[in-house]
């Protein structure tokens, strides 16, 4: 569990580094974004038959999922203003 949180934190930080900009939220949001991105990346990888069922997503797919979630999050927060 702690390993997943640390992995999510790293993935979330890299995703924010790749998509710089002003985002509401801080450390907690970055961690949650990374963890959720890993889950989304794993789901996409399994849908594309890159990973077997139950296999954890790799760095690239986790990062892709986190960047995708960050883009969606930004679209939602821009429309809310």
C-alpha cells in the first residue's frame, strides 16, 4: 500500500512536470492523480492487451493515465470558473 502511494506520488509529479501550468491542488491531489493515473493506465493497457489481467501497469502507461487525468481535470476546472 505504501509502495503504491509512493509510486503514485512520483507518477503524479512527473505528469505535472510534463504538463506545467497552474492547477488548484497540491501534494494530496498530485498523489491521488498519480495513483488514479496508474489505475487508468493499467486499464488502458489491459484493453490494448499490453498487460495480462491482474498485472500492474508499467511506468509509461501509468504516466499516460496520469497525464490524461490531469488534462481532464484541467478542462473541468476551467469550465467551472
